[in-house]
């Protein structure tokens, strides 16, 4: 049995390998803002949680925070190290990465320069 779920920003096609419709033992592809990833789901509850996660990913602050986290980890830095280089407080960096702060343009540029990336790299996936 196949399931196809569509929503602005993502599309999931799941191929169910279980005869029980309430239990998904499935593998599928999730296309979230053009990024395709494999997903493996074991139950309808997990599918619901996964959809909730994808919906949450439409939040530009969360996308921005994930982009910073990815670039920071790529550099091999802790939040404390990025905060030190950017001359920002470490709890502010953590809150940004969690999508809890609405960051000013000036701080976007400061963080991008600290990470040695273009500010546009930190805004990828936001439409």
C-alpha cells in the first residue's frame, strides 16, 4: 500500500510493507523545501510526529537556526566558540539555533562573517 501526503513545503511518498493499515513498516522519501531525505516509519503515531516536525520546519526562525547549527558544526565549533568569535552571548546563539529569536540583519551578518559564509547561506530554505 502506498501513501502520498502533500502539504505546501513538503511531499511524502510512503511504501507500506505491512498488511496492517494501522502499522506502517515503511520506507519513503520526504521532499522538504527541495531537500530529499529517506524516512523510515514504524507506526501511524510516528507518521503524525514526522508531519508535525515537517510543519514546524516552515518556521523561518527554525530554518535559520538549523542553518547556523549546520555551519557551526561544519566548522567544528561549539556554541560557546561561535559566540566568542561573533562577540555575542552563548545563550543567544543557542536560542537562535532553536528558532526562539528573531535575529536582526546586523547579527545575521556578524554570525555569517564569523562562520566565514555569505549571509545568504544562513537563509537557505526560507521562502
